[in-house]
C-alpha cells in the first residue's frame, strides 16, 4: 500500500478514537448541578448547605447527601431524588 493511501485511513481512525473519547467522557463526569436543579424544580432554595449536600452526592456519598438535605429541611423524597441524580 502506498504511504499516501495510508494517511487518510490513519486520520479517519484517529478522528473516530478522539470523537469516541469526547462522546464517552461527559457520561463519566459527576454533576452536582443536576442535584441542585432537581431541588430548584421542587422550589427548594439552594443554600450553601444544599450545595454541600449535593457535592457529597456527587462524590458518591449518598448517605451524607440525604442526611444533609434532610437537615436542611428538604423532604426525604426530594432529597433521595436529588442525591440519586448527583453522580450522573
């Protein structure tokens, strides 16, 4: 195979690899904003305590997230839903 024929194939492969990595990367990233937005939709005021609780959920500490939201006056159902979406 001629070198000039290999270059487009290599570039296409590289583009697919990079595109695949970009497509997959956001799914693995945790997002505390999703937790906060979930609570805002339930008319919960997002205070520093709520942000901290959502951060706990973001890093995977669901128990602390729920307990902290409960202490901030959020209903157990809304807290559970918000903590569940935090690491997604």
